C-alpha cells in the first residue's frame, strides 16, 4: 500500500472525495490517504494549513487534490511555488455521445509549462492610462516540460507540436521554442514541429484529430486546456496532473486533481460528475506504480459514458455515487 497526501477542499470536494474513497476501497486500497483540511474556512482561519498540505506533499511525493476556493491566496499557486511544480499535464479525449459540436475521435495531451509567462507578474498601473507587467521564460521548467512531452509521445508513438507566438514574442517565446528544439534532438524517433498559437487554435477547431502532444508556455496552456475540453463537451470530464522534477527531468512529485471547479450551486446534492476526479485518481495510481489498475480506471470512465451510464449533466440519470459504482463494476475485474 502506498501512502498519498489528500488535500480536501470546498464545494463538491467532499462528494468527490467520497467517490474516490469508495473506488479505492473497492479496489483493495492500493493507496492510503493522509488527509489535510484545505477548505477555505480553515485556510483563512489558520495560516499553518497551507504549510501542512505542502509538507505532506513534499514528504510523500504524491497527492490527490480536490477543488478549492481562492480568497486571499490561490492554493494552486502556492503548490506550484513551494513544490517547484514545473509542468501541468492535461489529457483530453472524446467520450461517445457527449459532445454535440465535434463527433470525431480526439486523443491529445496538453503539456503546459507551469511557471513564467505573464502569470508570474501581476504588474502595476502607471498613472491613469497605462499598466505594465513583465513576461518571464525560464530554461529549466521549459526543459522539464519538453522532456515530459517527448517521453509521453515516445511511449505512445505520437508527435510533438510546440506552440507559442514566437514571431512576435521573439525573446520569451523564441527562447521557449529554441529549448524545445534542443530537447527534440534527444528523441530522434519522435517527430516535432512548431506552430504559431493562433494558427494552432484555428486548426484545432477544424481538425483536432491531427494533434497528439502539444507543449506550450504557461498562459497559452491555460487557454488551450479549457478550449480542448470545450471540444469534447465538458470541462467536468478533465483530469489534471502537476509535476516537480529531478535534475534529470524525472517526475519527483505528482499532484493530481479534477480540472473542474468547486461548483457551489450543486454542492451537497450528490449529483456532481466525478469523472475528472476518478480519472485523476487513475493517473495517481499510474504515478504510484499501479499502471494497469490506473489505466483500467481511466478506460472504465470512458466505457461507462460510452454505454450511456453517465451523470445528469451529460444527459444521463446517475448521481455521483451511481456513476462511481458503475466505474467500480468495470475496474474490479482487473484487481
């Protein structure tokens, strides 16, 4: 049994946590959870709460995180800063019968540099008419993201596309593209090319099936992640993984969470879609060394939705635990 940290949050976080615990128990408890209360009430009341969560993640090296409200401090930003999380991985694939806008087969991965860009500097106003902020691009996080992207592509025989506005942001985005191109030389069996970000967005809408692995700077990756979930029909289907790395670009800490938010309008009603949380748990298991089991869970989510066993937000009839039990029924076959 592998211990993992558990960062409990707000809104539908309790329902998602209960779903993951039910799944973990049904699978024979491959992991045990060390819970930390990261609800906004505790974080605002007790500054030590953030440190407790960070230390648990650092000591154990893996965590399941649930949606959190941001008031004065962003928990996600604290995790990135304190743990040195350099890469955010957002897998995205179509689910049969979900999207009404695109019915093709999408299976792509957004690999986002988790630091830098314009997100590192909130900037400041200059008088009444102007404002300024600094855009940052650092070599090491880009190297981590590039190696992660190429290893992912190499494992699945995919191609890598790097994307930015390198013709306009010649210094920052130019550095990003130069670094990715340098790393590409180490992966000669994996093809790579670069595309301008605005052009890529247009191509993605027209024919998303042409993309496999996309690596991109911070803010572009933020935009792109939500865009691809829009293509498949719901951001609630998304799972996210954030990683810190060793100097040799091997993941050393992994934080796994659903891409969706706290959904306060449905909190406590037992109808939240746990798909993203369940897939995140699957990626957590893969990270912890239970790859076949983790893959069975990820595939189980897709099989359930494809067979019509889905939650109400996707046009089905199941509540949170009903859908969880449907995934359990498929996943336990692999235990």
